[in-house]
C-alpha cells in the first residue's frame, strides 16, 4: 500500500521571466534580443501579478513543468489523463510484470477493519489469479513459439509479453501506477481549479496539492493565486454541489502560500 508522491523533474528555466518577456513582446516594438531588458526581479513580479489578475493566460503557455508521480492508483491516473493539454508517459501493464503488484487502499476503507479485510482479501485473490493466469499463458505461448522454431530464450521472452498483455485484464483500479506528466502553466491553472477543489476525489486532490506546492516554490508570483476556483477565480462554480466551505478553503490556500515562504504573494 502506498500514497501519492510527486517530484518536480524539470521546468522551463526562469519561468516568470519567460512569461513576462512573452507578454511584454505583445505591447512593444523592441526586437527579441532587447525585449527582456529592464525586467528586473521586482518588475517581473509586478508584471506577472498584473497578467494573472487580468487573466492574460496565453503567455503562460510558454512555461512548462514536468512531474514524476508515483504511489497513485489506476483510478487516479484515469482521471489525470482526462486533462488533454498535457503529455503523459505511464508504466505499462502490458510490458511490466505485475506479480505482487502494489496497490492503493482508500483511507475510508483502511479505517474500517471489516472493510479493509474484504479489500485485502480481494487484492490477495486477484494477485494470485494474475500470477496463475500469467504462468498459464506464458507456457502456452512459449510452446507455440517453440513450435515455430524459436530458441527457448527468445520463445520465453515473447511469450511473457503476450501473457502480461492479457493477464492485466484481471488487475483492479487499485493497482499502483507511476506516470510522468508535463503541463504548461495555463493547463496547470485549469488542473488546479478542478482538482484542488474539495469536490475532487481525495487521491487526485492530494496529487494536485503536491504539484501546486512544487510550482509555488519554483514560480511563486505565477502560482500564488492558483488553486480551486473559489481561490483562483473568487467564486465557486458548483452551485448546489458546492462544499459550502469557501472561507475555510481560501484560508487553507493563504496558509499554503505562507508555508512555502512566498512573501511576494
């Protein structure tokens, strides 16, 4: 059992200066070589704050962040990849042997002994069935390849790949996965508005929160107003479905900004 862990693998160098430079170009007759002149840290900070406040987000597309995410379930990654303006590379269940796979237990299940027993027993049964099915399929395909004249090592290697491809149909949504994600800042704003919300599923909300913290540490002026819609846009779009805790949510994200020492926000 594991829980979400997010690592910032890479990002556009000088992200705030790049966004400010792109925005300045829109309103300047200067050439590219001189467009960033005069963009001191203070002026860049003021410029970025103005851009974010007026919703001029297109220039933010020039800045991207790449995250390594692990300790999440397939249920979570299925939600994550619905954010289409992004790039994803995920651990393949087709090519990777999932014998003894790690799995994610929802906190609510983990807190109730009777529920956890059912959950763990089911995972154990699936694990055993997966291993048996993979073995049967491997033997079957290996015999087929051997009959075609392939040597034993090659036949076994090809057989395992086919076996994992079909045995994965038994794997549950709880199965742990790993994924590398790259998003530009505009997409991240959208992601945080949806996934930092209290109504988001607990697992992807935790992923979004960790991602936001890393972004704040790297580009505080860009992300100091990011978060769920009630923080980023000043209102909740959920109507009757609202969590009803807008003041608490805003206070939480204000504390988050202070926590990562973003005194400029």
